[in-house]
């Protein structure tokens, strides 16, 4: 069987399409539709010449990105990693000589309070006893004083409370419901 000089034997879909096209009657277009069709074709011609994809232009890499994942990574960033770096190695951001440490695991009394509390909190397990944490914090700040005197100092307690509140705000710890004198560590 041949329709319009084409062999469509064995292909029912092509036969159906040819028969539908043969029976289709073209609509008579109004004057408005003809003018609109000519205008749209004119715009397609103009834009096809003038508007080309940005990646076909020279130096398109400067203004346009094709790797969306890399761009999203640069824009969004990783705040958790940046916060960890700032708290464990404050000299990276502060650029001060007082925060320089011999190793990343060591602590010093010259560190900002929140950094010192963060380093001490990383040495603990899942549940942190606030009293023990305060004693460790006070031992670093006032190593020369006796055990009883160093953590009874109200300025040390205030600094420690402020540092714990900041760590809680940052999402590293939360209050424990089981024990009132403990906090739970949220990061590992």
C-alpha cells in the first residue's frame, strides 16, 4: 500500500498520520491571525540572529556559569565547617598572635572564651557535666590558683556561662532533660 508515494505497509502509525493529514481541512485564518503569524515569524528571525546562547560568546566563563552545583557550593558554602574552623583555630580568622597554638588540640588562656569552651566540649562524650566542664574551663584560665578558688570566681563563672550560651545558640549543645546539671552534645 502506498500513500503519497511513501511505503507505509506494516507501519500503522505512519498510515494513520497520513490519513489524518489528508482528511484535515485547513482553517481559514482571519486577517488578525495572518498579521500575528507574520509578526511572530519576523520576531523569531530577528531574535535568532541577535540572541545567541551565552556559552557561544567569547569569555562567557566570566559572567555565566554552567556548573550549577559548583556555583551553589560557592554561594551557600558550609557554615558548620566554617564555624568549626573558627572555634578550633581562631587565629585563622582573627589573625592575632595571642591565639597561635602549638597544635590544634591544645588550649590556652588567651583563646576567646567560646573557643576554649568548644575545645573542652570536644573532649567530652555525649553528656557533659557542667560542673566538670566549668572546672576544666577555670583550670585553663587560672592555672596558678587552687582548685577551690579558681571556679568560685564569679568572673570565670560569668565567662563560662556566656560561652556555654553561645555554643547552645550555635547548635553544638542542648540542655539535657534527664539530668539538670548536664548538657547533650549535638555534634560528633
